[in-house]
C-alpha cells in the first residue's frame, strides 16, 4: 500500500515560480487522501473516504486505528487536538488535551520539598485524565456523517484479530521491553511471553478490542463511565495515581476558536491554547513575513539566522504567557499573533548578530520522543489536521489492566513546581502549574493553510520542535517553492529561546554556513537526535491531492482514494 499511488509525472505547476526540478515527489491522488505515520491506520481512513465518509469521519477512524497499530503515540489513553477547515472556509478546533485530576496541586511533583522528576514524568502521578475519546466523539457529533459505531469497526478488528508487526514497530517494542516489564500486564500485551515480537508476528490486543467495543456501543460513556472507568480507577489506586471515577465522569472535550493568521497571502488556521502551537507558529510566520526568505535562500546562514531569531522570540513569549485558557483568562493570543507585535519583535533582530536569550537563563527539560500527526483532505476539500499523543513514547508505559490501552504521562508537560525555574532544567512559571482540572500546555500544532484555492494541512510530532517544524514546512512550500514531500524531507533547524542554541539535523547546515552562524554568535548543536516527524497533505484547486509522510519514521504512508487521473 505504501506509496501505492506514487506517480512520477509532473501533474501540476509548482506553487511558486522559484521551484526547480523536484528532488522528491509527493504521492499524488484524488478523491481524498490521508498521510499518517502508520500505513495501516492511513488505509483505514482512506477506506472511510472511499465509502463516502468525510474528512472528520476518516480522522476518527484513523485515530482509533492508530490507538491499535501505532501504540507509541496513537491512543485512547492520551489526548490531542483536531483542527478542521471546511471546503467553504469555516474553521473549528477541538481540544481533547488531558486534564489534571481534582487532587492535583502545583506541588505534586515535589517530594520532601525537592523536585522529583520520577513523580513528574514516570509514575501514575504523571497521568492526565485522557481526552481522546471525548474529543473524537465531539468532533464527530458536530461534523461527522457516518455512524460512530462503524468508524470503530476497523480498529476493533485490528485489535481483536491482530495485525502484522512491521520491522519498525518490532524494533521499537523491543527497545521498550525492560520498561514494560515493570508492569507484567503491559509486557504481556506487547511481547510474546516476555520475548520481543519479531517483524511478521501478529499482535493481538483482546482487552483493547473489548474496550473499543464498549466505546463503539456506548460512545464516551464506554470510556468515562462503567467498566472502563472502573478499570482505570483501579489501576490508579494500585499504582498510586490520582485519577478517580469522578475525574473521568467530569472530563469534557472543548471546542475552541482556532488561532488565525496570514503569511504572504496564505490564510493560516491553527490550534489555540492550551496548545502554544498555533500562537507561536503565527508569531514566527509574522516575523518572517518581513524578510525575503526566497532571496536569502533555503539553508543559508542569513535565512537560518532570521528563522532562529523569530523562533527564539516566539518561544520566549510562549514561556511567559501561555497556559490553559480556561484557568488563565488573560492569555494574550490576539496581541501575540498581531502583525504589530511581530514588527516590534523584528525590529529587535540584528542580521549580523545573534540575540542572547534572557540572562535569568534556564534550560528546558529534554524533549520526549513521541506523538503522532496525520492529515486528511476529502473529495470536497474539507481538511483535518490531527495531532495526538501519550507524551513520551508509550506514555507512562503502563496499560490499564483489563482494558488494554496505554496511559499517558502528559502531566509532565506541566511546569515542575512553583518558583522552580533554574538552570538544571526546571520551569516554575505560573500559567502552566498543575492544578485541578487544568490542561497542561502543549506544543502540538495541527494547522491548515489556504491561498487561492490551494489547501495545505501539515502537523508534526516532536515536542517543542513541532512548532518550528510546521513553520519550516510552510516556509519551504511558500518561500522556497518545494513540493510537500521536499518540504517534509528538507533538513530542519530548531531554536526554542532556551537553551540558547540552534539545533540542526545532520546536513541542515554546511560547514561554511555553520561558520557564518558561529560568527554571528550562535551556538550550534548538530545531530539527528533533534528530529521531528511531519506529515502533510496539499490540495490544488482542481482537486488533485499531494501528500507526504516523514521518511524519518519507518512505517508512514500517504494513501489516496484513487490515483491521479
Ligand atoms: O503536547 C506536547 O507538546 C507534548 N506532550 C508532545 C510530545 C511529543 O511531541 C513527543 N514527540 N515526538
């Protein structure tokens, strides 16, 4: 199925005159397309489109399939965001970010007055009340057209009957065996009697199939009440977690007004708080709009300098201002995303010299490494960008015994504790401290950009790198004339204010570019460890679809309903 409809013919003119012969071709098709980090899940979504479902129907089915076939990040035990734009231009954002349970407190990650990273990231205290099931159901109830139950059928079958483990998944699960072994039911689900599954083995998840069946039959009540809720609460009790049945019953997904911006005539629609993604993305693009990046060129020292200075400023504002809008009523999204704010910030950028991030410097915690993004565009041009996560790979690496799904460790996205900002990696600023019912700040940036009938829906995994990854995808297409596959493939850079350095993938910066950046005063950190994972689908006005998945991951796919005519 992978690259099934790959066509090497040039069907369409590039988006800008600057493009030259492509280095890579996107998958092309029509009648609907899904690009995902997982081939099986993408195929599930496309089947829904083939049967007449719309982009939201396909997204719901793809997301539930990912919870089975891509357990590192696909989930029902975590949360995420869905950004939607209809063909006629209406835009919605659904927030199904996890929430802190009622017993949470800003000091909950301290032990004996000292910060305890294990409590924050690696214990059942790190589990937020999951949002995925409520969010998918809310989006479906407002925009879906196919019966809910039907959308879960493929996921249930994949869990009950099993699926063939890919080489990538086998390697990934093998690496986690020791972590899974701390909780025997988890080891049992993801191994063969404690031995690593091999590529080609079949992975069956019977308890997960039963949980998905309850969700199919009862909707959110099949997760937030009854047997599933009892199983979650029991797991929490056994392992010292805080979530109880009342927290589960109280969980609600939220519909939010998307963040909107513009970039060189493109309309940008993205995720508002509790994600920082859309706000920071629009801020970065607004700053970059004042520069001729096409002229300075992809990967040049001047382009990388300007981009990293824009990123630095957006990330500084992110740390100062952003948090759950329901509990931080003054989150200044309108000001941060204004052209005036960008102009003020651009005026502080010196083309010849790197800025210095704040003197009361503090390091950011290391990025965890898993989340998953997929994009869907249907035959009518409705678009979905959906990013969801368990936070770390396989979340807290513990399934709910008897329910077969992994729990997130998203509470790790809250700040460590009040006033704990220091040079060792802790942050203690108020807008993102744990408190009852609060959603933790995210960087997930599902986005839809539109101009002259061209729609592009990108999004990524990669912690804070997500924001800059989506920004670079758009700049690559809009300024550098790349097609979507080239835009996904192109090496990426990252600056997040603190630590004060540019991270760059291998081959992102030539030796002389590095020298020019160093001469401006930038510290550089190079290596693939800093990668993110990007998926994107683009639709042209004639209905042609072009999709790209990130080849940095082993199991991705872009699948369309039909190959190009
Ligand atoms: O919501 C967030 O921003 C993080 N929990 C996402 C984590 C992530 O992307 C790890 N990924 N590869």
